[in-house]
C-alpha cells in the first residue's frame, strides 16, 4: 500500500477520461459521467491509457494530496464502470421501509413516517421490508445518502434496534440488573 500515489490508474475499455486545465477531470463510461475539479496543487495527466497524478510541489501536504486525488480518480473510473452500492438493514419489531415512486418511506418508531427523497443520480431499492439498497456511480454521494438514511434511527446499544449497515457490528450494553 505504500506510495500508491505514484502509481498510475488504468483506464478500462469503454471509459473516456478528459482533463482540462490540469485539474478538472471528466470521466465518461457505460453507466454515466462524473466531473470533479481538484486542488491546483496537483495536476492530472492522461498518457497511454493511464491516468497519472503529479504533485506541483514538495512536502508531506503535496504527497497526501496526490494520494487523495489519485484515489478519487480511481473511484470515478470504478463508478462509471461498475457503480457503487451500500446495503442497510432495519432491526426492530414494526420497523419497515417501503418505496413510493422515488421516495423512501421509513416507519421506525416515530409518530410519523419519515420520507427521504434521493438526489439525482442515486437509486434506492427496497427488496424487503427490512432491507434498503442505495446505488449510484458517485461513491461519495452513495455514502452520504446511506449515512442520511442511517441517521434517521441509528442503532441503539441496549436492544440493537435501528438502521445499520449490512455487516455492521453494534456493541451492546448490559443495561440494569439486580445484583
């Protein structure tokens, strides 16, 4: 994992990467198009089917920024080819999710149902009443929408009820007991 920042990112077949002004990157692929503007302290170069991220200075800050931009470009390329997905699970008696058009409706113990409208480019699926799948091509946006859904009712430590990521381990507390 050391010095990943210096390695190039391969451009797969069917993906087109354009760079403007050295820091505005547009990636177009079979699932869609993503555009991001990066810090001018690094520059992005496309050569021979590979994307290189070069730092425009020296020091730890430039190295960290170079690694971050490389990772973001790699995520953009992966997003337009495969896409990203976050799975959420609802735990609790009477807690459920359903879709109405594009909106997600959550019944999670409040006196009213909670409606969430996904932003453009995000698709929400509800395969079962206790399962939610958030899909999209922008990794950051998929993660933000999944976190917003989880924040409606985060898992509580005593009974473990709430919305959690699939595979997330909730540390449980003991609660009161007679000695």
